[in-house]
């Protein structure tokens, strides 16, 4: 079904208004982008004030680990966690699929970022 210029314009305006409302309402947003073994979970609130924190195992940099990082390593299949200002990067074990891991990972992120 062709939507024409007006339909395209409405789609663009709708997205802008939706984003502005979410920002005004301080609504938490999470967007997942996954590749073969790496997933990026982009969030609308700060994850860390450091430039980048990398945890390549459960016992890596224990002093800098947050409770969210510890809980992410509790999800079976999570190999490494990297925190950036508005992004959580997860590397997974090859034998697991993102369909298995994403719900648990998103639940941990939501619990810690909206608390």
C-alpha cells in the first residue's frame, strides 16, 4: 500500500514527537542491536561515568564491578561485559542464541537502570 509524501511526513513527525515526549517524561528507553556474538544494549540513562569499563570475566576488575555487572555474569552464556556512558556491550558464548539471552540481559539492565 503506497503511503505517499504525507504518510512519510507523518511517520517522521510521529517519531520526533515520541522521542520528545520520552525525554520530557524522563522515560527510560532501551534499544538492542545484536550481531553474531556481540550485543549492544543502548540505554537512555548513564551506565557509568568512566569512558569505558571492560570486564572479560566474572573476576576481572572486582573493585570496579557494579551489582549490574555481577548479575549480567550470572546469566548463563555471557562471556564479557563492557560499559560505556549510554551502552552495555555483551559478548556471548557461541553456543547460545540472542533469543535465549536477551530477555534475561534486558531484565537485569532494566532493574538496575530504573531503580
